[in-house]
C-alpha cells in the first residue's frame, strides 16, 4: 500500500521513530498525518511541521484511542493506515536478575507494548473491514525476535507484540487487512539514549529517517517483517537452528556486557 492520498495515524509521534515516520508519510503525500502521543506539546510540534493533526493520547487507554479514531473517521476521513508505534523500555530492575522488575512495571509494559496494539486493531477494524482494506504497522523490536539482555520486561513484551502482529495478519488477511511488524535494533531515539550500557548497538545505530525508509518500502511490497538491521535475519536463523547453543551464546554476551569491573 502506498500512503499517498491516504489518512495515516501514528502513535508515539512526538519524537524518535514515530516522528520520523510522520515526516516521511507527509513527504510521501499522505492526505493527512494524525499524530498521537502522551506528550501533547510534542505531538503538536510534529503535526504543525508537516501540516498534520495532533492529539494527546495515552495508547494504554482504550477509550482514548477509540475517541480519537471515531473523531478522525467522522471529521477528517477514513483511516487507511494505523501505525501503532508508541512503546516504552524503562522498567528498572537489575540487569543480572530477570525477576527484579516490579509488578507495576510489568503491567505498564504489557499495557503499552502489547495491549496498545490490540486496542488499535479493535477500534480500527470495524471501519476498515467493510471498506475491504486497511494497514497496520506495529512497532516491536528485534528484541521481540531475539531478546533483550538485561531487560526482561522489554524482551518479553516485545515478543508478545510480534505474536499479536502475526495473529492479526493471519486472522484478517482475507478481509483485505495487511500488517507489518517493525523490528529494528538500535535507533537514535530518546529510549536508546536512556538505555546506556548494554543497549547492544553492535550493528550500528540508525536514524529515524533511515527506519522510515525501510517502512515505506515494506508497505509498498506489503511485506510482513521489517528488519532495518538486516543482520537480525541471520541471528534469527542461528537461534532456530540450535536453540540451546543460542542460549549459551547470549549468556556469554551478557557476561561480556555486564561483567563487574
């Protein structure tokens, strides 16, 4: 699907990957880019720069997502693409203890990194299915295909995000719905800068604009997996070829990253 002439919604659009996607969709000729973010001022700044429309929104609140989607459909036009991009990665805990992140952080991770995708689909599908088309781009992470050393909550919730994208694509394909799941490694975003040591930038840091280029290309091809770091495919193959060996290799990497000095 090409975004030219279409209405696109992007969550987490105030900065990082979301902002880069908003800018690229506008450059591609989208009819209107709808920018959602908990940071209302940031969403407004992005929207003003590209001629879009901004809404302050917590994607973990289904009623907020529904209200905005209903309003856009009624006052602006049909949503063709919903980019469920907002996510969080700061969960506290100790890097050497997979049980140390508190329950409230696990719950917040589940709500933002997983249920936000469910809510987006739940509110958009009743509009999209009767029209016979619609596109979801769900931002997960390479951590959802591999894992995230030192951050159990992030790795687990991103695995769930990939799983939901898969079932969404399978269940509604024959109704004209297409789904892509975005799984980058390191991208120059506020989240990465906060991660610091152990952020696993071994394959290079991409800019949001570079990631947006991969997304646009994948949407043109209606390709499910979007891997801006192509090395991830090789890592996935190694994981599935010998799972036990992969676990051992990841444990070795953890020792290298977090060894006490």
